[in-house]
């Protein structure tokens, strides 16, 4: 639990830094949203009682508003993440990618 708390605190800090970079006209909206940030949580271990997999975990891309104010489509890091670079020793097994869809070919692709 301590590691999860540490990770959430670090993520919160980075979100505050990113929000502070928005143009002045957008700054109040994004700094207020950043203060309300909470890490998403879905208990996959509950199975059907936990509900369906949240849609944001299944979409390969998402739209975000970048700090220049432009809406951009980016790879969804909650659906798929490619480690770059993968540092030796980061994992017990050598993996290069993760996937929110465990029964797809992308799931923990061994390298």
C-alpha cells in the first residue's frame, strides 16, 4: 500500500506541474481540475460483481487537450504502454509492453 500511495503522490505532483503550463485563459480550469485529481481505480478481481471493464481502458487512443490548447489524439497509456527504454532488472521477466486486455496478443509481450 505504501508504494501505491507513493506512486499516487508522485503522479499528483506531475499533474500539478502540467496544469501550471496551460495558457493563461485555460489556467484556472486546468489547475482546478488538477487539484481534484484522484488516481483511477477498478477492482478487476471482483469479476462480474466489479462491473464491466471501464471503456477508457479499452480504447487504443484518447483525445487530450495539450498545454498549447490544441486537442490531440494520443496512444492511450491506460490501454497499452510500451516501455521505452526498458531498463534491465525492472521486471522479473523481460517484458516490453503491457495491455489492459489480458487476452490479446499485446499482453506482456516477452522480449
